[in-house]
């Protein structure tokens, strides 16, 4: 079946460091891919998405590129801020299906 | 402002009791979802509904029940049959056929 695997956290970085959170998926065909962010005590917010191979999603300085050859959708940011501290979820969805499959989440902690 | 509301933010239940979590949206979305979040487990789908008066079981429906009598409301009942109900519960909604799900702020259920 479909599954999403994320790197385990927490990821701890200093402010202005470069961020990579790895996400790979197992699926037949080409699903749409998402990154959601959850700030402490809150629900999830869509951060970015990509719907086909080689698409790049971007938002708030975060980027992720849909790589079909490596079935990956790694999240990157060039310079993190303390306010980026949150849990990040990678997810996939098939066209025609209404449900998302989530990874287990990766906690990011950014210190000043 | 349009959005999804979940109430209450915290809910306490005694063993053997049923409890109902509220989810309301004014986004005019057709589809609604309930997820359970446990530490280190990511999000798991409990139930979803794509249209009024219809709903489907997700991956972990045992011990839960839902109703969808109105488009804007999708309450979740955690029954006494759910043996480990302590968790963070998230409600989401989406436009039918579209990929982005919008999440509420969540309800944390604690069993006393």
C-alpha cells in the first residue's frame, strides 16, 4: 500500500542554519505530494504542495521538489528562524481519492 | 471569517462514558474528515464524509461513530468501546475533488 516515510526528529538547528527534512514515499503511479506544518497546540496548515513530477512547491522560504526517480519530496529552507519551530508532516494523495496519507511528522527546534 | 472550529479545546472523559467532539465549518466544503494524532504516530484517519448523510470508515474507525446531518457539521463520538481514547483529535474539510484539506485547531481528549 501507499506509505510516507519521514526522517525522525527532533531536528535541532541554530537560527539561520540550512534545513532539510527528508520525505520519501512508496506508491504506484504519481500521487500529489504535500507538506503540512503544525505549530504547538494547533491544527495543521498546508505549507506547500506539488502535483506532478519535477514540480517545485514553495512558500514562506520553504521549498520542495517532486522527484519521481527517487520518490522523494524533501523540504528545504535556506535560513531557518526560531518561529519555524514546529512539527512538519509530509503527505500524499491520489487523484480521485479524497484521503491523505501522512508521514509520522518531524519536529524542528530552532534556537536563537 | 471562514474556518473550521472544534470544541472544546480540552475534554475529559471518565472510563465507560461516551463523549462527542464538535466540528463545524463555514467554508461551504463538501468533504469533512476526522483524524487522531498520537505522539510519534502522525495522523491516522478515523472517518470521512464526502457528502451530507454519507460517511466512510478510515483506518482506525473501531470505537468511534460519526454523523453528517448538515453540510457544516461532522461530530465525532468516542464510545466506551474505544480502549485507548486519550489523543489529540483533528477535524478537516475540503472542497470535493480538490486536494487541499483545511484543519481545525484540534481537541485534546483525556480519560480520567
